[in-house]
């Protein structure tokens, strides 16, 4: 008998390994149809809603798209839980959070337009005198649209010093992309647990319940909430089949459940309003689940950067981690971009960001490290903002370095992760950001004061070059052209002088006509034709 050549067979799909800073494990992938069960055999096989489920669990469906959405966009999940979400004691309206905004239309007097650049120093964490958890610590900075329209977005800060206890949060308005800047977030969801640190993002999609604990004490971070859409990976085009944020590097939790049957409060955000319902059991009792509508996280350090290896910059879309579509074809509602350590090797190139006026708005934040030249106070936990077509770029000092530094391959943004929320929508800024945060500062125009018109120092050189080519010098009219009004409309004095010339032309020719002899029949005909020609 021939010896066996058998090697080995995997015992289970690949899941991540836990480590001291993250005790949880995760499934890998983006947009997959995952399946997970905390108890063997709890997940029904071959059907979603059997008449009777093992351990007398209840089936509950969760949809993130219309029933008839195309298959590629149809996202949902099936959960098998100890008690269904409908087992609650009714809803009550909670007092408004004055710092939480959802309507960003100009008819709302609590939002404002900014034509200029804005920046915020790091936002303050709450004092230790009052407990502020993730939900009560939400502060809105800017946004567009309204969740009732299913179009738009909001940018929030969370500033918290206390863990959520017997309390969960469910955002019915939109998907939340959460970026911790200080302190980890221990997030318990219906699908399982995630530990999220600074340098990672997590997305909790619309309608999912979750709870946030603060294992490292007070925590601060950024949130982008999108209405009516879900985040997707950007198309790669000529990059091919991989690169940027690879799908396999996204992590989704494993099923995990509690058996707590004590009172809980669930806070819902609906149309920007906060409502709460009480129930006498934990919302985190899902024993098994399957589907593609799930929470997930991603370590930004895994992003595969691309860039020019010859000359010039490539558009910043190459730094896009996630994007969300708008209702307008080929125009994203928003892109999430990052700027992290990478090589810069372009030759004969102004390597800092060139001065620009983009149609999109830019909201930037800094998770850790330094990002020079952005403003005079761009620090971790702060932010900067430019509306569409607002001129912006690096400071004079950064420009000077960029034009004079000897170019060699170099590492940039070492030890830094900065990010940008970029949107095609015009954003309005909230009262809290403009008036109550205490951190607003307008970009100091003096940072560009050194950008003089150095071109004017080269007039003699330019004139010498023009003369050598036989061209007119600066300040002189082209050769053979007199400085007088022209009927072609190109005279510097414009249309007014052109009309004057036409009037003078008509006046002179009318005198010729009037003085002519009417006794000659031929001349009389010419006079009639000429009279018609000089009517303007």
C-alpha cells in the first residue's frame, strides 16, 4: 500500500486571534454573508424561520435595504435570540440634547454657512463631576440634509467619561462610522463584541443596538453618520483586483450573548429625536445569526497606499478607505480618506498638497501624530473644515520648504494617522460648533502672508525672453496694433468705446449721404442703400 500523502484539513474558517489590547475574535471580510453561533446547533440549517427553533429561541429579521433591492445591494440579517425586540414596555420621548443636530437645511436657525476655513482646537472631555456616557456625550459639528429625507450626513464628536450600564443605543437615522481618538471603546452589539482603539474605525449600521464601555477611562472621538446609504469599498479601476482597503482585512464580531433578565433602557434616535423604551431583559441575547448586514471594524494601518512613482500628485481619491453613494450617478455622498505613514518619491514635484479649490467639502481630524501645515492649531482631537471651492493649502513656511527642499525618497507622516470626511454636499455648521464648543478659531490668514507675487521680480527677465522671441514686451501693445478703440470689441475700454466708434462712423457717413446730389438716379439708389447700412 502506497504511503499517504495527506497533509491537513482546516477545522474551521479563519478567525482572528485575541491579544491583550483586544480580547475578542472576529470573522474576516467585507460584504460577506457571515454565519455565527455561540452554541453549537443553534443556527437553523436550510431555512431562516423554522416552526420551532432549538432551545426555544425566537427568530428576528433585520433588513438594511428594501425587499426588492438588487441582490448586490440587498443587505439583511437573521437573528435567533432569547427574547425578541418587540418584548418591551412602550416608548417615551426623552428631552432634546441641545448639542445634537439632525436638520441641516438653511430653514433651521441653529445651523450656519461658512464661506471661509474654520478650525477647532481639541474638544474638551467632560469634567469628572458629571457622568457622561457615549449617547449623552454626542455633539454635532456639521452636516447636510435631514434623516427624514434619507439623504445627507452628519459629523459628530463623542466626548464621554462614563460607560453605558444597563442602557443600549439604536440609531434609526443612519449608519455611524466611529473613530476613537483617545481611549478604546468596548462595543457590545447584538452580533457580538468589538474592541476599537485609536487607529481603527468601526461601523454600526442603521437599526442595530449597541452599548459602549470605556476600558481606558474618558474617551473622545469622531463620528460620521450617513442617511439613506451604506458604506462600500471604492472601485479600484486600473489598480486591479486589490489595494487600498482590502476586503479581507475588515473584521466582524462572533456571536456572543448574555442571559441577563433585569431591567434595561434602549435609547432610539429617530428623526433626530431621542426616545426610550424599557424592557426587563438584555438586548444582547442573540445566540446565533447569519447575514450580510453586520457591524464591522478595520485597522487603518492595514491600508495599502498608492501614489506617484514618477512625478506630480495623484488625486486624493487614492486615499479612500470607504465611500457612500449619493442619488446622483458617479458623485459620492461622502468619502472617508486617511493620510498615514508612506513613502514619497516623486521627482521634480511640489510634494506638499498644492493650493486648490475643490467642489467637495473637506472636514479633517487627527487621530494621533502630527500633520504639519494644515492650520495653526491642528492637533489630535481637533478638526478643520473647508466648504466647497474655499481656497486652501499649506502655510507659507510649508510652501517654502516644498519648493526648496532637496528631493529624495522620504517617509512622510511617520507616526501619524489623519483622516478626511469629504463630501459633494454643502455642509452647514451647528450652533454648538460655532458658539458653544469654545474651541472654534478661524484659520490665521497670516499663515499665507508670505505668499507674495514673486512673478513681479522677474519682469526684466521676462521682457528679455520676449524680446529674444520677437514678441511685444509686458506693458506694450503688440507690434502693428495702435492703442485706439477697435470695432472688434477688444479695446481695453470695452463695449462703451465700441459704441462711440460706431456712432462716429454713422455720423460721418450720414453727412456724406445728406450732402450728395439727388438729381443723379444712380447716386440716389446708392444713397438709399448706404442709409440702411449705417443703422445700428
